[in-house]
């Protein structure tokens, strides 16, 4: 019933970002003094070598290392005015490359692309996010885009070896007031917490989507932005935005936060509040139900929960709707992304963990008007790791963070053993029939 497609996305260690390399003040001043004391010809020669070795690996290389110079400019004596070559050479010493997926690439989520202008012949253009993990087990968010045709076949956009970071904007006092207006009970919101978690970032629109990287940059997520679950949220007839629920991890604690965008060029990162947001794996429904926002979650690391709220950013209540009941899900249950609305109910792709911590993918069907009511389920997993998929960074795992429906097919991108991503397709009609025939 389910067919695995030939497309495969694996980690590319050549895709590196260029970050600021921060050193303590003593070391910083020593390096500055050394570079500024070099003869002009030595500066030029050293800078030429840097450009020969590294400039072809990055778009806007000169602009980036110059921005890194500006971060250490405060340590230069006011009477000293470095020339451009000295600035660039100094900037290179305070730059470092980071291979974003050198350790793992996994947990894809997929949504309909906001721009369908170049989708032809019954095809649908999509955006897909993935979790990339590199040195130090730091997780960032990367993107792919592609097209699914009327037969459920996938074509991915041509790959490049570049990766780019956005320009980050911290909240000003004016921004802070605007941000606070979106929250339900402002008396519960601490300004310091809000400014340390909430920020905006923007990519140059000319940078291809599959080169854009959202890298952890606030205290709440400094070790990882994990497992984004994207959804196209519709509020009213003309209000549409894309929201990604993700796990913000600071090395000690984790919580769910939002990434919001309309075009995948400009993003807002927002903190959530309430008693029910301090766990992983939350997925937002694509529309309100009975005038309330709805999410699925796993509050206790074991069972599947449903959450309701009047306010998108404040979640207090959660109820269990399913507990482990099968040999293959006895350890834990959770969602594999946001539910998909069908005429027969909400189709919720799920994950489950069984013996030897083997992860599988399955599905549930929830009532359209009351999604706490399960009206369909499967007696066995939908996707299991095969012999080629069970070896990797984390063995015996298949996992997804979101699917899409196109024509008569459900398209499920999934990670295999945290080492790469593949796709599977299944006819919606056949899947719904199996779900509704459960006992």
C-alpha cells in the first residue's frame, strides 16, 4: 500500500556557514596588535591566501569577514585607522567555519510552498525543513524545496554547496511593546525573558531557499533548534502564515517555541507561555476548531495529548487521547507533524517506539469537530526501517515531522536513523479505508 520513493537527501559536509569566532579580550588585543604591526606586503599576501582558500566556499565572503571585524573594532585604539586590507585580514582571524550537518541530517517537515507560480501540469511546489546537526551536537534548521507531480513523484531543486545565515535583529523597546500585544496575559511576561527569546531574522531574497540556515542564536536555544513541525495556519479568509513548532534546547532544559514566516525569507522567533509548553513534539492544527487553536503533543514523554487555547502563544491545558496499546508502541507515542484535514477526519501521522528502541511511523484518524475522539487507527506500523535504513547516527529509527497531501497521494518525508531523509507515498483513499476499518 505504501511506496518508498528513490529520492534521498544526505548530509553534505561541504555546506558550511561562516560564523564569528569570539575570543577573550587579551587574545583579541594580541591578534589585533600583531596584524596591525605587519608590513603592508605581508598583510596583502596573507589576505590573498585567505581569499584563495576560503572565498569560493561562501557567498559574500568579504562582506561577512568585514562584519566580523566590526565586532572587534572596539578594541582598536581610536587613533589607529586600519585600511581595508587590514580590516579584512583581522576579520578572517575572527571567523570560523561550521559544518552544519557533519553529524546528522534528519526529521523533515513539509508544507505547500507560498509561491506556486512555477508549478505546472498538476504539480505542487513544496518547502521542506530538516534538522541538521554538527560539531558539539548543535542543531540548526535547513531547508529544501521541490515539486511533487500528479503521480506523487518528487523532484528536488538542484543542490548547491553554499549555506548562508540571516541577518538577526534584536527587539527594540518599540518592538517589545508590539510583541507583548500578541500575548494573552501580559502580567505573566517578563521583559528580560521575552527579549532573550524573541527576535527576527531576514535572508536576502536572492539566496536560494536550500542555502538558508536558521542557527541557534538566543539563550533559550543555544544548543539546538530541534525537530521543526511546519504548518500552514489559516486564520480567516485572507490571513495565512507558516508556523513551525520546534524544541528550543539550552543544554539543560527544553521547551517549545514558534518560528513564524510568510515567505521563508523573513522569520520571527517567538516564545510560548503556559503550563503545557515545557515538552517536545508539539504540532499545531492548520486551523481553529470551535474558535480555539489546537495542538497535539506528548506532555509526559509517553502518551499522545491534545491541547486547546484561545491564544496562539499561551497553552495551559492538555488531555490524553491515546496511550500505548501495541507491542510496537509500548514505549511511547507521539505525532509526526501537524494533522491533515480530509473529508473523513483529521489524518494524524504518528510515531511510536517499541522493543530495542525501534521507532516506526503509523497513523490515526481524528474526528473533525472533536479531535479528541479517535475514529480510526492502524493495527500495524505504516513505515518501518528496512535493512538499508536501520544503520546510522541513531540506529533503528524512522521519523517524520510533517506530511502533505497532493491529488490522490499523501507524501511523507521521513528520516532514517538520523542519517538522511527519504520520501514515501500512499494513496489517501486506501489509507483512510484502512484507518476506518480498525476494531
